[in-house]
């Protein structure tokens, strides 16, 4: 299972800003900051009442930015998001039903994991590319080094606790395809 070609998306965007939007002014502010840093990707979280509008607004006004949607936690959200045509979906965890909905959407998707058992269960579903969340609480660099030895066919996008000082250390790992965080927006 290629997860609707998520690795192609992640390979183009080694740094994925995680963004929470509350109003149109924030969309413009975020877009200007990202473009100014030559970052053309954003994962907009579904943590605010404005999130869906913000995703639509960002996609329409800033077509040069690949707009993904984060904090996807149930199949109903996936159904609602299909109409917005996001470039990718990200979940902090996953279930069989959520994976089935994301796969059926034809939108590239990145399910979350934290433990070896979750990786094994996910591999049984055919998954091979994961968000490690929250990375800082589940071993960070050391966990990913160990996962690289045990789960050689898997790639990861760690988020949670990454910053301007440590993100390059994560990107240097062979099994890390991209990293997520919000440090570039501060």
C-alpha cells in the first residue's frame, strides 16, 4: 500500500509546518512567513472552528503551497475533507476504519504511531510510512534509530518537540523522510 503516494509528497517537503488557523489574517501571515523561508507546504490542523474555511482559503489564495490537513481522527472528517481537495492528510494515530477511509479518498495520507506494536499492527494493514507523534515523548532520535534497525522498510515524519536546533538531526536519519513542527512560524 503506497498510502496514495504519501512518500512523493513528503520527499518534496522535508519540513512540514504544523499550522493552526483562527481567521483569514492568520492565513495570510502564515503564508507570507512560509513563502519568505522558501517553504511551500503546510499541515493545517483541525483544531479550530475556522480550520475548514482556512484550508479552503489557503488553497485558493496560495496555490504554490501544498496544503495538508492534520489532526484527522475519524472517517467522517475524511469524507468532509474530500471536497476541499487537500494535498495530504495527517492523523496523530489511526484505526482500521480511518485508514480505510483515507485510502478510499485517494488523498495521500500519513497515519500516526508511537510504539513498536502500533508499527507492527500498521504493517499488517500494509502501511509503511508514519507520523511519529509526539516524537519527544516517545524516544525521539533514539527511538527512530532503533526503529530504523527493526523496521527497515518504514519511513517516518516525526513531530512534537522538534525545533530549529534539532530538526536537522532527525532529517539526517535514513528512515526519516520529513519532519513537522511550528518553529519556523515563531
